[in-house]
C-alpha cells in the first residue's frame, strides 16, 4: 500500500523548505511517494531524490507549469518527468524570463504605494532564481503593509491592485507538449481555484486532452469535500486519470499540510497506476 502526495513545493519556487527538509517532512508524515512540483523549475528534484535515499520515501520528479489559457492563468502539473529533457528545460527557461520581467513590473507598482525597494528586498526571500508573488508578499509583511500572505494578496497583488501583474505564460498546448516530450503525465492542478463555469471547465478539459493532457487533480487541500466529488465525477466522465496533492508550501499558518489530504474516491483511476504503483493509497 502507498501513501502518496503528488503536489509540493520547495525554496526553488515559493516553498519554505529546502528539498532536504521537505523529504524529511515527508518521511515524518510516513509518505511513501512525494512529487516535487515547484513552479516553473525543477531545480530541487535532484537534491530531493538524493535526500530520499534510505528514507522509504520515493521522489516523483515533477514541475508545476504556469499557463495562459483564454486570458486566464492555469497551472499544469508535469508528473514523472525526465528532468534532463531538453525541450522541457528550454520551455522552463522561457518562463523564468517571464517571471523576471513580471517581478520588475510588480516592484514598480508596489513602489508607487510606498513599499521601499521591493525588488532588492524580495531577493532576500527568494532562495532560488525564481521570484514569485509570495516572495513579494513576505516583503510587504516585513514592512508592515499586512499581517499575513492572504491579506497581501487581497490588498496588493490581485484584481487590479498596485502589484497585480498578469504573466504572459506558456500556451496550454506548449506546456503539455513539454511534459509529454519529457515522458511525463500532464495534470490540471487544483481546478476549483479557477472559478470556471462548468461550460468553461469542460472547454479547458477538451483543449487539455486534445493537447495530450491526461489527468485532473481531484483531491487538493484547497478543494472542499463537495468539490472533490464533483471533480471525481468529471474525471470519470471525461476518462481522465485522477491525482491527489496537498500543494504543500511549508509556510507558517498555511492550510495545506503535507500528505494531509483525502483519498481519491474509489470510482477514480489514479494517475500513479500508470507508473505501476498500487492503486489504493493508505
């Protein structure tokens, strides 16, 4: 029997833990398999894999790719990928540049409302080469503009607020192509977060499947029990593999805890069954 979490982050993107600390946490939580899926980078996968030797934890190499679809930002997980694949690496390098350009624009917006040297200060929080909005949130908290990350996003980083800057991310078909070229499986991450109508969601799934995508993250820490059942039914109806992941970032007070997620509904076909793993998690 396995205990698996297919969605987690490290300091390579916007997580709080090093890959070594993340693996230690996975071992503490008695996980047997953990996918390391940082935003637009695979920089921590090799270190996590090395750290997992002798622990009983198997690291699944992965990534969470930022996608622009019909003007919306969607996240696509690439699971069980070859982290040395040239096509995937080249695509991620392009997204790293997009993130760098976006960081400059976010900093310019925040400076206009009194945030002091945000671009310089954000680099003290970004431990890898990738700068995220969460790193800017930590700057604003440090400077007293808000009490927590949730407040920062609501007041400064979304919905036409001073630091709200949309990224020009990868086209959906490109992101899925990179993942499949690397021998991986493409999965739509936390679908409930996009607040799509059912019609739009079906359209997204159709475009995703046409591009070669195969999975839907049915269980996520951000999904309610009702949403889990909705997406389970949808995965079955659309003949998609189902995934489960905490989206763990290791941030203090965050709702997501590593491995603390519901099992997939029995009607679902787990994505990890494609990898020869037992189909029922502990």
